[in-house]
C-alpha cells in the first residue's frame, strides 16, 4: 500500500446498505480532489467481503473503500480529517433525505 514517495497510508472501508447509496456517496466524495500534491486518495466500490467469490454484478458492491497515501503522517492526518468531515455531511444528507436509509434504520 505504501510507496517510497508516499510512505504513510490508511485504508477506510465504509459499508452502506445498498449499491445505490454507496454509488451516490462515491460520486459525491470523488468530486473534491485532494488539494495537496503530497497526498493521494483512491476511492472504489467493492463487495462487502472481498475474500469470498462474487459475481461481477455491480449491484453487489456496497462498500466504499478509500485509500490514502501521504508523504508525512501529518499530511495524512489532515487529509483524512477533512475527508471524514465530508463523509459526515454526505451521510447526514442521506439520513435526512433518502428513503432507503430511513427504512434501513427502522429495521
């Protein structure tokens, strides 16, 4: 995961109830590029359990995997903190406005 140029890294897995919500979160979060050249971020949708055999069906992908790489631990911390604030906003909007999230929370 880490490289000589970006020795500090962190992976975050954000499980969501449906592929539609995971895709919406991905699209919402990927529009904001990292502001620093000292930080790299990769976002992708994956299956909940990568180790199990899965079909290639995109609708099964409900986990948003985020990988950060940075040149210093401080740059990594600052970038991840800012990203987590954005995640909080996206999840808050989903909770307030999306029917699927509300139905999932009532189960």
